[in-house]
C-alpha cells in the first residue's frame, strides 16, 4: 500500500470518535422524552437545558470530525 | 463531478492590491465569495430589522410578529439565565445570534447552475472570530467587575479542599477549551452538513448519468429523497446552531456576571 493510503485509513479511524457523540446525543434526547412523557407540563421549561446538553455532547464528536478532516487534508 | 470539499474554496471576486503591514508582513487583500456572503447577511439583517420596526404598531402584524419573536427569544434567554443584569448583554447576544442565523440560512441558498451562496460559517476563520470575540467579552466583563477575583471562577464553591488541586486544573482547562468548542461546533456542524448534502447529491448525479449502471434506478431516487430530507434537517440545524451559540454565550457571560453565587 502507498503511504497516503494509511492517511485515509487514519482519517476514517479518527472520525470513529463520533460514535460516542451519537450515543451521547441519543441518550440526552431519549432521556428527555422519557421525562417529558412522565411530566409533560415541565417539559417546555427544560428545552433550553436539552439543547445545551446536546450541544456539549456533540462538541466532542465534532472534535473527532475535525481531527479526521485535519488528517485527511494534511 | 466536483469533490464535496470544493464548495468551501475561497475565490477572489475582486482582487485588491497587496498591503504590507509592519510586523505582520504582506497581506493579500481581496473581496472574496466569503466576504460577499457575510456582506449579504449583514445587509439582509439590517433590511429585515428596519422593515420590521419601520411601521411598528401596538398590535403587531405578521412581519412585526416575526421580528418580535426573534427579539423576545433572546431577551427571554438573557434575562432568564443572567437575571436582572441580562438586559445589558442582550444587544451583544442578539447581534451574534442574528448574524450567525443569517449566514447559516444564506448558505442554504442554491440556484443550481446559476448561483451558489457561500456558507460563511463553514470557514473556521469566521467562527473562530465569533469564539474569540465572545471569550474576550467574558474576560473583559470578568476582570472589570471582579478584578483579580475573576480567578474565583476556577474554584467552584462547596468543593472539599483536598479535591482542589484536581478541580482547579480541570476548570482551567475547560475554560481554555470554551472558545475552541464554540468555534469548532459551529464550523463542524455547518461543514459536515454541507458535505453530507453534497455527497448524496453526487450519488444522484452518478445515478443520472448511468455511472453505476442499473443500480442507479434504485440509488437515484433514494439519494434524491435523502437530499430533500437532509435539506430540511439543515434548516433546523442552521437555526439550532445559532441558538446554541447564543445560549452558550449567555451561560459563559452568566459565569462571570454572577460570579460565586450562580453555580
């Protein structure tokens, strides 16, 4: 294999970090739905927290994605 | 077929003469497609907000209602998170929110073959500027309000003292990561979304010209539906990322405004 091949494999491996972000974001929205269905009247007040939590969890996946792009275009 | 990253290429529309700055070196000045997208976003916001407030009535019409919704969203956000001092920071958060929102939405404007609007927020230089401006304001407000007491930000209240040597470096590192994550979240979301759109659009193109043979009959319509669904999702993401940026800006400001009794 040529050396650049390993670069592309590495870029692909780096983006695997997004799996964690996917699990995290799914967990947050799933838990929100569970809570919201138990007490729908309190759901509206927690929308802000929901998106902040999702954004924070997502940021770590985005870091992995950016690393992948960096390796890809290095 | 152009590769999916081609759309993020900066092109010079009007080349301006190079300028040599002392200490920095030669700067290549040009009016680029990124610059054009930001200018259009700026003009669109000014036009929209003037139109909304031009003929203000006590009972808002439809257009004024849209403007008031936007304004009320951010006003509610700052005053509910920061408290009674939130009003002071509302103009800053509102400006950032509207500018990012306009750039995100304008990036989705695409008239095939005629004109493709550049997504300014898919450039890390643009989002990094927003991140740096936000954190600079946090630092300025923190030092102006509390002086050296600003460093209490890294010492959360109610922590047993043996844990402090562990907690303080973690808090410090997380503070240093804030501008980085603000920058990369917006950049990564906009860039990732547009790459995904382009990849599926590429599948439709490959199927249409028969590049993948009879499999194209199956792949083409599926990918076309996927592009449509992703475009709808991108509109949601465009709003959500602008909102998340505004919420996080407000939270970071709240940390320094209500230092010591907020968390």
